[in-house]
C-alpha cells in the first residue's frame, strides 16, 4: 500500500482497558495496531500481575479476529476476552 493510499479505519474495539481471558487471567489492552506487511489489525495488550498492576516489561499482540472470537471451554461458549467492569 503506498503512502498516498489511505488506510481503512480500525475497528471500534476493543477499547483500552482491562479484560479477562476465558481461562481467568487479567490483561490490559493498550490499543490497536496494524501489521506492517499485510495491514491486518492486531490488539496490543499486557498481563496484569498478582498485585493488580499491568506489567511494564511484557507486551503482546494478538490478531483482532482472534481476540474478538467466541470460544467454547468446558461446555460454555463465551468471548475469548471479556471487558472487566
């Protein structure tokens, strides 16, 4: 994609904030990014440590489609990551 070609808009979510993985761990979403080669959307996030603080040395990315999908675990279908309210 040339620099003159506008990028398609990013999805509306997930919004920055805390999310619970279906297996129980907590994570903080920092934002969305694009892959430099194929422009796919990635979610940038980091784990929440045992004291409830986001880690400062461990960031991860996951494809947006995977972040947002439903999973079935122990007979229950639920979001892979659910916002913590």
